[in-house]
């Protein structure tokens, strides 16, 4: 993925010479905001507990309608901030921050009960924290270093197992890893399930099959770009070639019941950046459509199957597409989202609520703000505007997640 936060840093500080760059490096290395949550240190001494260790905790989904918390990383401090989300969808800042590693461009995911949050950090480690009903945080693993170099984490439909994508070449450990947690949120099991080369995106179908964007996985070879994988085997049940150029890098990724959306934001590819639409047939995968979008950092598909939003980081834009699952080419360009107050500045990571009365409320991390967007159904999507976080390095937003 492109280093979008390099540009964010320039926006926050203004242009300068090499001395300015040295000052920034020193600031990032030395700065830390106060920590309002307790921590066990949770770093390199967090030993992996093999089979036969503590029992894995079973977690039930929390009520669909309740007050929640949104957690956003400030990667240039680095720290994390807890935002309170009320039942009307409004955000407030309780002032709670906590320290883990830098996390710039991947979503934070949560267990089904919303208690445990997991984020891939920029050094390949995982940050894991526990958040209670009042919003107080305990850091479980500030920097869990497994056998993987984590680039993305996806929660399993069971609500407790998490899947780590290591986006390296398989010779360097690239692939798909399953991790499990005890009731305190500590990682107690870690298993390499599927070796892969450059696995960038993953989502689950209703039957539990995984759709994975990767250059290869298990026994496949270079050529197909997206794969349906039965993780109980594991076996590859179907694959499809999507991008004409093999230098693609998938950043934005999302699924509906019938389609996968893959956003290629490679900076040195011979083909322009684009979003590809893949049909999820019962027995086969098929590339159906490709639409040009600059730097598609995140993709948000409406839970009502009528709109798809594509977040363009370098384009400083959020593009709106009508979505009709029954059409041979399901996406219809509508131009940029109609913004409230101001347009986005370096929008990157997007996440969405998919349950309860706030279903379809999405959050997009920007340079110094969190933007809220509401999918209404009926083809309507409304920008609720940026929730401003302040100015300067300490306010830049990176990784973001909302409790399910």
C-alpha cells in the first residue's frame, strides 16, 4: 500500500528541508500522549501458548442496539484514542487514550462481544486490548510478535477466532494464520493454515468460505488473483484472474452476498488504479467489471446492496457507485459523495456497523478527523461530516474500528 501518511505528515507540518525531516523523526520517536489505561506491557515477552494451554473463550454477540465505542489510532504519536458512540450515532471524546505500537492503514477488529480489539501494527506485530462497558482500556499485548508479519486482521464469523494476513512472499512466511484468544484476550493459539504469496484481502461468505485476494495460495500458481478457500481443509475451491497486470496491490476490499470488490492501488503498475468486481458464483468466480479509481484505499459496500463507496486516499475523495447485484456490470459511477461542510483530506481506513438501528453507519479515518457516513437504503447515502480531532501530528487518524 502506498505510504499515504507520508503526505499526511507534510500536510500537518508544512513543507520543509532535511532539518525539518530530522525534527519530525525525533518527534515521532520521542512523543507519547498520557496513557489513561493500564497495561501489562504485553510486548515481546508475550509467549505463544501451544495446544494444551488455557481454554479458548467462547464469546456471544453483544446487543445490536447499545452505546458503543470507536477506537482510532494516532500513528504519529503513537497512541490510540477511544471515542464514545451513542445510540443516535453521535461521537464524543471521553479523553481516554492508551499506548501500543504505530498503526496507520488497517482496520481495528473486535470480538463478537466488542470486548477485545485487535490491530495489525506497522512493524508486523499485533496490538490487542480489552475495553469494558465504561470505555476503560487494558492493553493485553502492546506488541505481540508471532510467526507472522501481520498486515491485516479479519474476524472469523464465530466472533472469537481471528485471521492474520501476512502479505509477504510465502518463502518469507507469507500466508494465512489463525489466532485464538483466552477470556482475558491473550493470544493462546497461533496456527499457519495456508501459505500464500502477497495475501492482501479477505472476507467471508455466508457458508463460511473465505474469499481471499492473493498472488497465490496453497497449491495455486501465479495468474489467478482471487480465490475461494475452504479453511476446514484447507482447499482452494475456485479462483479467477482479475487484473491484467501482475503488479497489482489490493488495498480496498469488501464483499456482498454476490460480489467481491478489489481495489488495486499499486504505485508502479503498468495499468491505472482501479476497482474490480468479481462475481461470486456457486461454483466459480468471475471478473465482471473494472472501474478506474485513483488509490482505492478502502471500499465500503452498503449492507442494503444498493451503493458502494470507494475511498481514494491520494485523490482526497470518496466516490459513490450505484450497485445493482442483478446487472452484468453491477457498478454505476455517480461521482463524488456529496459532502457536508468540507471534503475529505487523505481519507484512508474505513469501517462500518452492520447490526442494529445504526446499521450502515460508516467511519472513515482522515488526516485529522473521523468522517461519519450513513447508508440509508433505497440507494441513498448521506455524509454526516467530519468529526474533527484537532491539529498537528497528534491528531492524525490512522487505524480505526467500531465495536460490532
